[in-house]
C-alpha cells in the first residue's frame, strides 16, 4: 500500500478526480446524504490517502487551525477497506501530518457518531454533545498527544 501526502496544488487532475469520486461515493451516495462536498477548505488542506493496486482505498484531509475548526482538524475520513486496519493506518498518518506540517499535537474532528469507537481507538475523546450536520448525528472529538 502506498502513502500519499499532497497539498491541493500538488494533486494531478486524475488524483483530484479520484478523491472526489471516493468522497461523493461514500458521503453522498452510500450515506444517501446530498450535501456540498466541495468547499474552499480543500484548497488549503493536506490530502492524505492510501492507494492499493492503483486505486485510492482510504482518504482524509488535514486542515490548519481556524480554517474549519478551532484546532487543526482531520475530516472527510474514508476507508473503503473496512475492519482490516487500513483506517487505523490512515488516521495514524493523518495525525503525523498534523504534527509535522502544522506543528501541533492537538487534533480535532467532527465525527459521525456511529464512528466514535474508531476514533477512540486512535486516541480521540468526545468533547461535545451530539449535533446534526447534514441530517447525520455527529460529535466533536479531540486527540492530544501525550
């Protein structure tokens, strides 16, 4: 499995297309949630993804403090290969990117509530009550390196 870490302007048209296809496939089609996935935050994020056999199998973006949330954040977290460690590997890479690129050991996520256990396995703790975003229950969670 190959790891990729790229800024928006480093992505080829083909890479950007595949990222969008994966995000829309999961967040819009699979979850039956029409929402505006493309936002200007992508232009300032680090795009972190894993490829296997030439295809993206996991993706997230890392966003600087104040661009989306009050802390450096991860978002649009997707693993197409589930329950086999790929998501955990991706999250570990995302946390490393947050530390190396933004100099932080504190990372926030607006997580879909059903995925709480996944984030807890990576060291995140819930810091908010449940709220609705695009009709889907979410919670804010924080990771602090110890």
